[in-house]
């Protein structure tokens, strides 16, 4: 049997289409896989549509065994990240391959070789262009449904990359929480004291248009401030903020958005969640047409399972218990909507805010890892 692996850099539309289609072949029998919307994937790699290309360079590779595609990967040079964090790092993302260490090695070496050519010293991933992209390889929780905004990978990925010399850089954890559980009495009492002490209020009954116009930019400006010290974070520029407002709020449900504001109506904390689109994406197979839009719209009206997408606290308000306010408020709304289960977005394992879930009935459902290797 010929085990020769051939790596080709993607330089045309034909290769890019193979890159997009490969996961559908790889995961065709995997019931846990969550396909990305192909229209979103195309936009992510469109240099005219994705503002991250103002400070990022990429190379995309496919692995072949004979004439069959057996793997894919993207190398990402984020020059702004390297400047901010004083590093010489190359990122890798969109890493998928068959269960074969030879294929994984060939893919990762393609990125490593490019990194060496331009003077990089480390390779880290899976990561995207920005923190708004999917990041972190699943190392635990393979029996849990992944939210739309997170990577899914089979359990054979971590042992393979570790065999190739990749080590833990950071872990993210995702809590799964029964959404209809009562708010703990102790939490409710403390939250009332926090609101009274700092003269804070919860904004309610906003329309989608009001959320976008009044708070859209404020959310992402707050994200820039509150995420600035987190692993690998690069502040979003004006073009990126406008893009993400359009992306994140295209399907926003005002009932699942929470703002905590001060006496000046400045946002001090927020939470954005959505009905889970995981099963709808599986049914649509990543396509809006002919019937994908129907599955997605139907899912947006089903509150059984909730994904917590974005949340943040202004740095000036951190360590004051403010994060507990919007978690409890969202809990209250989930109860009203008869939601059954919620899963939190990935949070760095040392993030103190994630510990609020320990006050509720909850479990760590998924653990993700960014791997690093010196080159």
C-alpha cells in the first residue's frame, strides 16, 4: 500500500472548494459533527470581506494520498498579535485529517516550514484570525453537542498532535447548566445588594434594532477592554466591529440578550445567548438553500437548548460580582422560556468569572486546548 502523502498549497478556486468540502467526506458518518455554514467559511477567507486580512497572512494546504484528499490546514500569520504580545508565532487552524499521524505530520510541517521561512519561532493552534473565530481543540466532552461557534473534532486529534511534539499552551472549559433550575437564593440576595450598592440596572424590552443601534458598538468596545489581557487577544478595529455586529446580531433574539448599565447608561456587563443551531446545521449540511434556512429559522424559535455566545464585564467593574447579575438574569429568562439546558461559551480555565457556574448545578462538559510547539 502506497502511504505517500502529498501536500499542495491551495492557490485557486478548485482547491478552495476541495478545502470546504473535505469535512463533509471526513465526518459523513460522525453524528456529533457540526458543519459550519459554507457561506460564512467563504466570507472568512475572502480578503475583501474579512478585515483581519489587513494584518493577517495565510497559506492553505491540502494533504493527498494518491488523488484523494485526506487532510487540510491553514497557517495564519497575525502580525498584530505578534506585535502586541512580543512573540514570533504562527497560528494553525481549520485543521482536519483522517486518523493517520503521517497525514497530520505532513500538514503541520507545511505550516511549520512556512513559519521557519519567515522567522517565526513557535506554532500554536487551533486558532483563527481573531478571538471571534473558533479556537481550541476538543480534548474532553466528545459526547456533548458543540455550539455552532465552536470547533468540533474527533477524539483521535489530541493524541496525534501530542505525538508530534505539541504541548498544552492554554485550556478553555465549557460549562453545561440546566437552564430551568431556580436561581440560588444566596446568589439572588447578593445580586440585589450589588445592584443597590453600585446603582446598576438591567435593561429590558428592547427591540433588535434598539440593541444594534444603542448597544452594538458598546458591546464590542467593552470586549476590547475586557479581553485585552486574555490569551492571544487582538483588539478589534472599526471595520471588524461593524462586521461582527452584522454577523452576531443577524439572528439575535432580544429575549436572550442582557445588558447591565450604570446610572449613565454605559454598559458595564452584557450577555448574549441564542437558541442552539447545532441540529439545524446538521440537517442543513452547512447550506442555506434549498432548505437550510427553514431548519435555522425553526431552531431560532426553539428554546429547549441555549448557547451562551458572548459575555463580558468592563475592566473597571470586574471583581465586584457584576458578572453574577447577567448570569442570574439570563437564568431567569431561560426559566420563563421553558429552556432545558444551556452551554456556556469557552472560557479560560483560570478565568474567575467562569466559577460563577459552581454556585449552580452544572458540569464541565467540554475542555478545549491550544497546543504549542517550538520550531
